C-alpha cells in the first residue's frame, strides 16, 4: 500500500501532543518526520516552558527544518512544588500538563483545515481524549515505552486499588492476567504510593486508554511478540484498543552542534572495538558511581566513547570534565577513549561500524536505536520503565543485564562488576550474532512490506478516508 500526495484537502491533519522530556519529545518528532513523508498535515503542540534546554533546542531545529508544520506553544499553568510530593521537575511538568491538557480545545477548534486526529502522549491521554470527543475526531495514544511497561501502566488503575496489597505484602511478582508476571523489583518505586503525583497522573490517564482509537508503539512485532499477541487477541487487558507497532522510528536528521568532535574519532577506530556509554537525558550518577565506572572501564581495556552527565536537568550542568573525572584517568585513557558532556546524535554513533557494544540506561528510545542497528546492549537501568525495558531487551536477545545492580543509586556498583559485564558484552559471540539478527528483523519491519510500515500506512489511510467522507458529506 502507498499513500499518494492527492489533493491538499484530502490530507489528514494530525495534531501531535508530546509531554515533557527528551524521552517523550524524541519519538514524537520522529513520528512527525514519518507522517510528513506520507503527506500528512501536522500541528505540533509543545509545552512552554520546557524543563530542559535540549527540548527547546530540538524543537527549534526541527521546526526550522520543517516550516510546513503548524506550531502551537501551549503555556502550561505552573505548579508549586507543594502541590506535588515529587521534587522531580519532569514529574511536576507531567502533572501540570496533564491537569491542563483539556485547555487545548480552543487552540484546535479553529484550525484550518479541520483536525482529523490527535496523537497524544499517555501523560495527556485523558484530556486529549475529551478534546477529541468534543471535536468529533479520532484520538490515538503514542506510547514512549515498551509494550510490557505500557501493560503495567494500563493495569495501574486496578493495581493501585483492588490489588494494592500486592505491592506491599512482600509478593515477588505482579500478575497481569494473560501476561508474563512482572517482578516486584522492576516496579518503579513511585507506583507503591497511589498518592504520588506521578502515579496519580498515570492512573487518571490510563483510565482513558480504552476510549482511544489505537495505541501507536515505537516497537516491532518480533521484538515483543508474546505481549503484543496477548493484548491484540484479547487474552490480556481486553479493554484496550488495538496496539499498533510502527517502530523502530527513524531519526529525523538534525544537524546539531558537537557532532564533528566524536564522529571523526570513531571513524579512526577498528570495527566493533568501541564501547559506547550513555545513560540518557535524565540520569545523573553520583560522584562515587562515576569513579567506579571510570575505573571499571579502564580496567576492561576496551576503547570507549562515554557521554557523561552529572545533573538531572541539562541547564544545571556546569562542571568541567576535569572536575568530575581525575586528570590522571583522562591522561591514561586519552589514546583509547573519549569522554564528552555535550549532546550527541546517538543514532549516528550506534550506526558507526566502530561500535561493538552499548552500555545503556535502557530508556526506550535507546533500546529501539540499538535494535535498529543490531548493537548488543549492557543494560544498566536507573529509574522508571527501565528495568522492565531491560527484561524485554534480554528476552529479545539484544542484550544482557545484572538485576542485582538495582535502581540507580540504590547501591554502589563496583568497578570489578562493571569490568566483568563490559568484557562479557564485548566478547560474547552468541550475543553479537543475536543482536545482528534483531537488527535484521527491525529493518525488515520498517522496510517495504514490513509490519511496522504497513501499520502506519494503514493508519494514515484510515484517517485519509475519514477526511474524504467528511468532504463528501459537506458537498452533499
């Protein structure tokens, strides 16, 4: 199936509404790029102010590249820290955006051409669904995590009420009927408190999932086959709409500052010789853990490219490398390693032939980028969905992890442990072979005739047919 340009009036007009943080913004911008390639009219809603500098920079660069996108800045009413028991700026922004999401109605009601559908982040699903009903348009949720973790969020309304005792009575697992049990150790700590601002926000929005027209997932069928089959065949969470895998979503090719520093260095390294370490846009390790990691990395003897972050919010990053890592470490490793603090194009790095393994926090965008490039992963989950994502990654054969390392900051992971796992990552030929197979499956899914490509084309075609039906009704 292919979508022809057709007339301008038959283009679906899709509103994209992401929430705070690069982990949420990135898949929406990638989806926007994909939709534009299939001749959709787009409106992008972004919240103001953003929590991080990176969000602001990426939004600006993306819109400069795509001036055809209609941009709406949604000014979110600020929340005082006392309104939420969380002091995490991203959690606070999630809660504030969720509370005010329904206020986008007047911003959308007057758009021309009329809106065909809203593609909204789960964090704003409740408000977006109400607006979609008021406007008489379709509403899809865009999930920014694994399907396994989405199933947990969809089950939260039950888990935090009738099954709440399971979270506190020492049970080893949580059972979602019809799905593989989830270890209690992989449940994010905020979920144990139904009154936590983040948990309450997810519960209220998870209740809206059954009323949307579908859930678009940045995953592919062969990566999470059992969970996908169980939900879509109504053996589990039968109240959910269809799960629509459309990944791995491809990058949108922005030219950002800093790329020229590390790519030439990578190009000079032997094939599959470099360990790439990056822990995402929100993970800040302690000074003690950074020291253990640097020592373990040095002891492993491998070449490395390490993106180092010490603050949760990027605008708070003020320390130089010399203030974080010892000058002796930087001197000893200067001929085989590079440590950087600036933004990097992770997709370009993972696609470089020099990369032999990826040490990752297991944010879902990172997992899908590794899958798309067939790069084996040492998962070191830190918070949120990441332990569940690590389980998915391991089961799919893309990587390894040590569950005893706990959540980020829960315990100090020692240098010898880190050295052993990095060595395993870089020497396990069976793992490398399986990761390459995962990469082949990912490319097949997004290629012509692939399951992910067919799914997005069918979704667009459905919206296009709705536009034509409405136009025909108006003519009559």
